[in-house]
């Protein structure tokens, strides 16, 4: 019996096309239309309708057909395997003839849908596609060749390894069929075909299949032939390929390295900024690859000149527009940077792990890439680059007629080489700082801001010199200069000055104590004038100050300056306001610094944290009842602040814990599915165990079992910081409850021994905590631990020694 071929119903086709046309209109009720389309998506043959519109609705606009294709793509991602086989086959059969559709936009949409299906069924589930692609490649028809290449490039991007698999029914692996044809397209007269072919082959570099290894000479010849391509998008791909090869298999490039470096120097000066940026990535990759640096040495003078030239702001750099915004302009929501914070982590000494130095997403561009390249060059070649670079920098800084952009680039270069060239620069540090400090008052905001950053790069050595008279005077000039810029009227300069000052605080520590009143006055003045975005950086600077000076802050004259404005802000924010996060973190540092001196502020802070955790746990189960959507960061920040209170107040927190439901809330947090919540919860568990273990009863064994679970091999591998805190907390509890910990001693010991025995790639803090906790368990339960000493004694001693 013949199989009935699916046909759309006229009414359904008309309604879906109508909805797609409506959806494109900016004045339509898009929410209503989307809901109707979602209702249609419940129909078993909805995908067939969309495939029909994409492939056959020639009376409809390209935009409507494209919209059908994109909706089909999303639909297939989630429901292709739920379709009956005949519908799957119908969609595949409709797509293949469209690979060569006359309209480029339709061809591209078809390629996207094809790639999604291959992700679902793999090459073995659609052998006809491979035959269709080969026919298109060999057709000599531009539309068919481009459509097939577009589809193949997307498959290569999404699942390149699929093309290197054996497939029943195919005479050889797909990559062996396609690779020779892709190389041929390198010579095509059509830009789009050269671009798509090169993009496809580049996707194989990372996992380097045998077919590409065997064809490497041909690939390299193809790259070299395309290196002077008139199309910038092709030249960009050539540069990207050479950078990737340098990172993955530098041995292939080494015989050609001088020519490659020469080409990259040329490409780094390309008139197309994207090509120049891609080429600029080569220098960092070269320095990080295990290649003898000598081969680059002969090019240093030319390379450094190019990098310095490219560090000058481009006329269209978005930072030039941002730099004109002064403090009176309110921040927009899109101005607020994403937050990337690290949950509280305990090392063996109770120290927290540092956050990434640069947690800000900024657009990567040629200027920043060139500065990064100079930075990494300085770490490889050190002082050797100074005779080349410094005359160029000095010429820019001493020429009064030079543009402010070139002056700014010279200051940026001084900051970039600060660490790599410090041996050669240190004898001249006084002159460098003396030159930079006046630039803090330059009339151009971006010169002032880059000077703040560059001074921060020399903070360590500026602080080291503060012990003698001249160095002390220099340190004061830098400190007061940065404080002055913290009160700048330009937002960009405020941000740079605050960040630079936080770096100086970390290095200076007790050196700040005699200047605390002056510092607090400036920071709190900034606090009153900053907009939301930079206010977050002030919180960070205040928190860093508290970490740096510790108990020195616990004086009435300082607290009278510091606390009233912070408490006013604390009361101003609602329990649903994300601007509360940096304030919570700031209070954490202050509580730790003040110690018992924080007790006068402790109760309202403690109760607010409990409320925040409770509210979010309700929101997790029932957002409507909580009045807000669940946001775990409120829990993480509150747990960290409670840890700060426990650490600062010590046993003074006991009465607060006794009158609250913290124990029950904490138990839920220790069992949370989110790793960062568990990490902070286990840190608080250990802190509370040190000062008020009695209030962890009657759930103490539940806490211990949850902590022990985090030490299992899978958990350690996936969430090492969680395991670290769990290990530390168990050790702290063991010291307090002694023999009561015996039920979990053997299971914890069984988890800790493999950690100590297989140290490669493991966090040093976890190794130290594992050794200390194992020692504590042996101390409180010797009869349980001692029989197993032969299995861990050597690695245990080694971990304690290092």
C-alpha cells in the first residue's frame, strides 16, 4: 500500500502564515501572537507546516518564510525525537531541495535548521544529507554551492566530531569526503564560498582529526594563498586559523614561523580593524606557546612599535563617548555591569579566596588586545624590551604638541609593562611616579583614568618604598592624588580612581592607618555623590579598606564617619533590591574588621540576613507568596555576612543565633542544589561551630552527613570550593564535639585519603584542609583512624609539609 504524503490543510496554513506576518509588525500584540503560536506547536504536525512554509510558500514574503524556519529550528531542538518517523522524514525531504534556494536569507535559514537536525540524529540518522551536500558542491551552481557550504559550516561549528565518525552506508567518513572539496573552494572566485570553506576547516583545528593531520601541508598552503585575500572577512579567518594552530599544534607552524610572524605584523596593521584584532591575538598566543622566544626577538622593535601605535584610541571607540558622561547624569539599567562574585571560601587559615582581578565585561578591541600583547611580551622578554619601548614612550610624553590619545597610549604602555619589566624600571620608579602624578589632573578624562590604573600597577613597589623619607612622600602623593580623583566629576575617572585605590589599599595595609580619617572622609564624600554603578565600587573600596586596616577601624571617630551613611543606605534598600549585594559584602568586611566593636550594629544586620534567606527560600517554592522571583545571590551574600558576623563577634553572636531559626535555614542551604549556596552555607557552618556549636543541635549529625557528602569524588571534582569548605567545617566541628563525630569518621577518612593521594590539579587549600581535618579526626577518634594510617601517612605528612 502506498504511503500517503502529508499535505497541509489550507485553513491551518493560512492561520499560521497570518500569525507570522502579524508577529513581524512592530505594532502588533506580540505576546498574544506568541501564545497562539505556542498553542499551534502542540499539534503533532506543526513542524510540517513550518517546513512547508519555509520550503514552498513562494507567494509569501522571504521574511515570513524565514520566521517559519527559525520557529522550526527552535521547535526541532526540543521536540524532533517526539515526532513520528514519517513527519521527521517529511521535514528532512522538504529541506534538502532548499539548500540551493534562490534567496540567500532562505538558504542560510535552511542551513541552520539542517544543522539542528544533524545535532538530533547525527550523520548516521540522515545519510541522504551527505549525498545532497556533495551534489550541491559538485553542481557548479553558485546558489547550491553556497547553501551547502553554509549548512556544512554550521554543522562543523556545532558538532565537528560528527563528521569524523564511521557511518554505515557511507563509503568513508564524511570529513574525508568534504575536506578535499573545501580545500578546492579556497580558490573560488566567490568571497562567500572562500569564507565558508575556510570557516568550516578552521572548526576542526581544536580536536584535530586524522584527516586534517594528513592534509596539513595542503591546509597551510591554502592559508598562505588566502593570506592576501582582498576580502577582510577571509583575511580575518586566516589570522584566526594561524592563532589556533599556534595554540593547539605550534609544531606545524615552526618551519614557517618567520614568514608567519612577518605576515602577522603586516596583518596587525590591516586597515580593517577586525583583521588587525585577530592578528594581534597572535602575540599573546606565541608567548604562551612552548616555542623558544628567540625567533621573535629579531622582530621586537617593529612589533613593539605596532602595538604602541594600536594602543591609541580609535575614533569610533565606544569609550570616547562614555568618557564624556559626568556624574550628574543618572545611570541607566544597562550601565550597571554584571556581577561576578566568588562565594565565601575557607582556606586552612580561614582566609577567603580572592575574586578575579578583572570581573568586568568590556568589549574587547584592538587597543586592549595590543596592551595585553605588550604585557605578555614584557613577561617573556623582561627588561630587554625597555631600550625599544621607553624612547617611544618618552617621546610621546615629552612632546607638548602630541594628541591626548597618544599621551594616553604611552601611559597605558607604562602600566602594561609594570610587572614584566619591574627590575629595569624600579631604579627609575621615583621619576616615573613623579611624571604620572601630575597627569592625574590632566584636562582629558581618559588620561586621568588611565593614569589611575597605571599607578595601581606600581602599587606594590610604591608601598615598599614608603619606609624611607623620599618613598614616604611619594606614597602620600599617590594616595592623595587618587583620593582627589575619587571625587572627580567624571564617572569614568571615578571608577578608575576607586578601583586603583582599592588595589593600593590591599598593598598598603597598616600604612593606611595614620591616614584613615582622610581616606574615610573622601570615600564617604564619594558615597554621597556617586550614581548606582560607581557606588558599587565605593562599597568595594570601603570593604577593602576594612580588610586592610582591621581593628584600626574600631575607633569612635572613624565609626562616626563610616557607619551612619552605610546604615542609611542599608535601610533605604528593600529586601528585593539587587543593589543590596555590594552593601552586604561591604558589611561583611566591616564586621570582620571591627570584631566585637560591631556588636552595636549586629542585631538589625543579623535579623535582616535571616529575613533575606527566609524570603528567598519561600520564593524558591512559591514566588507568588514571597512577592518576588527567586534569586540565590541574596542567600549567598546573606550567608557570607553572617559568617563575617560570627568571625567578628565570636561568642557574642550566640544570643542572636539562639533567638532565631538560623539553624533550620542553614540546614536547607547546606542541602541546596546550587554549589555557591552550599559553599557559603558550609563556611557559615564552620564559623558557627567555632563559637556556638550547641545551637547546631539537634541537627548536628544532619549537618555532618551533608558536609561529608561533599567530599565524595564526584563532588570534589565538580565543586572543589564546596568540598574545601565542607572539609574545613568537619574539622572545626570535630574539635568541639570530640567523640560525637565518630559515626562519620570512617566515611570522611575514606574520602580524604584519595584527595591526599591524588594531588595533581587540586586546590592547595583543599589539600591543607584535608590534612588538618584528618589529623583532627585522628586526635578525637584515634581508635577509628589509627588502623588506616598506613594508607595515608606519607601523603598526609607531605601535605602538611608543603
